[in-house]
């Protein structure tokens, strides 16, 4: 019985050391991930600051196309929009002076 307890304590000590080693590995991995995330965030910020591409110039028109654009027919007038009637289903209640 004493031998079994001693063997059990030995296994517990070995497992405790292994858990400690694995916890250190996890901590190192977390530090590496934190560093990589900081680098990624810096790179992402740099992309936003990059200069925007200038817009392309519009195509040039010859005289005939320019005159056709200026002399184009005017757009028709749009009809006035009607405001939809509010259907409430109840009568308006007048507030009394109390």
C-alpha cells in the first residue's frame, strides 16, 4: 500500500512538472501572438494612410459631341408627389384645459 502511494506521488509530481512546462509554452505562444497582432495592426494603419489614386480624367469630346450635349432636350418635369393620407382609425381627441 505504501509503495502504491509513493508511486502515485511520483506520477503526480511528474504530471505537475509537465503541466508547468506546457503552461510556459502557452505563455510564450501568447506573447508571440501579441507581437504579431501589433505588427499586423501597424501594417493595417499604413494601408489607410497610403495616398489615394487620382481620379481618371473624363474623355475629351470633339466639337460635334459638345454641341450635341449642350443642345440636348430638357428633361420632362416630374409630377408632384402626393403626401399619403394618414389613416388613424380613431378620431382626434381635443385636449381640455384643466
